[in-house]
């Protein structure tokens, strides 16, 4: 007997977070991926359960139709499989009213944003989806996709272009207020999104741009927000978990850790769902939460991923289980901590302890290749400002330099060096450009200098600190010649020159320390 497909008739209403199907679309979400489905959609379901309202979500996928098509087949339902070492819990949000694929019908996305019933647009397109020029932080007007979007009458393909066009239609027709909520890992993500949208409009049609900008001043809000939940890639194993728990087939079950957090600036142009009933926190100042998450969680997560991949580990739990990586994580937190202001509502010791518990969730199995992907965009948000702060105080942040070195070894290995399958699996838009720089450089020092000066990832202000660049180059050489264990040990105590004869390579090609007295520098 074949089990039934997930639908509202094949499960009990009690299995739904929100048992009341939304009938009106009040939210357009750009980026119909796993994170949205395990985060904003869950909060919205909890809000609707407490207080029904016109807050159904139209989910817009960018290019792939896989999730959108499956949701249509399953009456817009899917399951969230919350995984911990104690077991799994399966929940079904039930908050979507439709799906679109932007690449197939970009004009429909603009119409949805412009619709009078739409009160909120939420965004999870990753840092890469904002088409920002790394050198300036502004909209990348040189990018071909942006130039095409700016052609009068063109159907916009970029997220910023779609929002700008949707707002323009609203401004020139019914003028109903709207709120744009970025949920991506960008510092001051609301302000950044507003600036990019305004830059797009300013570069557009002369006859209407002043009118649209004035309308935005009065009718559109871009609150900052901070989102936090570890959501790995989906797969058949999670579909099987849903089948075992609910007795129904779900082709797109999404895994997630139990922990979840959402902090939003309480600045909306009109009504909103009662997200606080799902646990969301509203505040007047999101930045301390943003910095804490971007640096302490995301920044450390990156280092764990790159060292783990270089040491041959497929998952974050496997990586953090290595004593040298756990120690490196503790130490990079020491680099980040002085650069953040901990919110009054947070206990930093408890928060850090919780981070290590989350990274160690072996049942979840977050892959190093997933966490390490798009590092060119992620590290630009996490490393430069803390590094510059330390360098301005006369301190060289060893583990921030190690983070950059490990990243470069993963995505742009020096000629003759093989970083391993997990590093090769990392996706990065800068990989071809960085690989070309690596191939042309005659030395590691030249390679690093070229990355910082012409690679389009890090600001020129950081490139001016030759001591930092030199340290990055030194760590690359250590990683290539002696492996991540040695590099981490060097970062932990740069006053000690390691006697590399004390390191032996095991049958699995990993390096092991033969303990003994270190050699003084």
C-alpha cells in the first residue's frame, strides 16, 4: 500500500502549526528555499494560530522550480523536521497561499509586490543575491544583470530590481504603504536594502524617479532584522522521517535544529503578523544582535567549516569534535568578542555554550561544504571590520587571518595543493577569479596581496595593513605544507615556532602532534 501524499486531508489538523488555512496573501517572500520554510514561515504560522489574519505567504523561488512545484502538488504544504540528539519532531507550517518562480515570470513577481493586498515583502536570497559591488558596498552598476534590469521596460531578474519595480508601480498607482524585511546575513540589512533599492530607482527613468523616492520616504519602511537557525540541505532521509512520524509522503521535508531566533526592528509601514507569538523579539536597536550573530556564530562557523574541510571532515559536528578545531573556534571568538556589544537581554557565556552545543548536533549533520560556500560574500561581512578594529589597536588578530587563509586554501588552492573533496564542493561566485589570481601569482605573498588589492572581496583599507596580509600568506603556506592542525597550533601561540618534525601523518592523511617541548622562536 502506498502512503498518501502530504495534504490537508491526509493529516490531522493537530499536525499543523496553523490549522486555519490562510485565504489572503499579505506577504511576498523572495527566496523560497529551506531557510525561509524553516524560519519565517514557522513564525508566521504561530502568529496565525494565535491571531488569524490576511498573512498568507506567496513564496517566490529565484530559478529552481523544485520546491515551488512540489508545494503545488502537496497543497502548498511541507514538513519541518526538527532534529536533535534526542530525536526528531515533525511540524507543518501551512502558511503559504501560492508559489512563483521568478526566472520563469519576473513580471508576476513585480505584480505581486505591487498588489494592494501585499503589506510585507520578506527576503532570504543570501548575501550574494543583493548584487553589491564589494569595493564600494553600493549596487553593482557594472554587473550585466543589473544593467539589463535598468533597461526601460525590461522584466527585472535581480532581487533589488524586482523590489524597486514593484515599489515604483505602487507609488504610481494605489500608493498603499508596505514594509520590506531583509532576513539575510547583512549588517544593517534593512538599511542596506533601502539604499540599494534607492540606488536602482535613482539610476532609472528620469520622469518618475523623484516622485517614487518621495513616496518611499513616506510609505515604505525597511526595518533591520536578525535571523538565526541552522538549516542544512534537505534530502531523502528527512522525507523518510516525515513518513515515519506522520504516515504521509513529503518530497521536500526541510531539516532544522530546534533553536530558532528572530529579532526585528519595530518599524513597520502598516500592520504585521503577531510574530512575537512565535517567539520573535521586537526592539528599537537590532545592530547588537546582528553583530553578535554575524561574528560570533557565522564568523566562527566559517572557520570551523574551512578547517574541517581541509582536515577531511564532511560535517560541522565532525569538525568541531576535533580538539584543534574546537580550540580554534574558542580562540576566534576571542578575536570577535571585543568587537561586539552584547545586548542586555543576552548572557554571553550561556550564548557561547549554546553555540558549541548547536555546532555539535551530530544528528543534524550540517555539511562543511554548505557552510563554507559563498565565502567571498560571507567573509566580507564578517572579517574586515573586526580585523581593522584590532589592527587599529596594534593587535594582529591571528584567527581572523587564519580564517581568510583557510578560505583561500579551500576555494583558490595554490598550484600543486589539493584541498580535498569537501573544499572542492564549496560553491563560490569568486572561485574562477581567485583561481586565476592564484595561478598567475609567483609566490603566496603576491597571491594574497592580489586578492586583497584586486580580488573584489575585501576593502582596500584592510589591504593597507601589510602585517595582516603577511600573516594570511604565512598561514596559507603552513596549511599547504603541514596541514590545518599545524596552522591552528601556530595561530594559538605565534610566539612559538613549531618543530614540524613532531607532526606525523596518519593513514587517513590527517596530521597528529607528537607532544614534546616546543622549540623557542
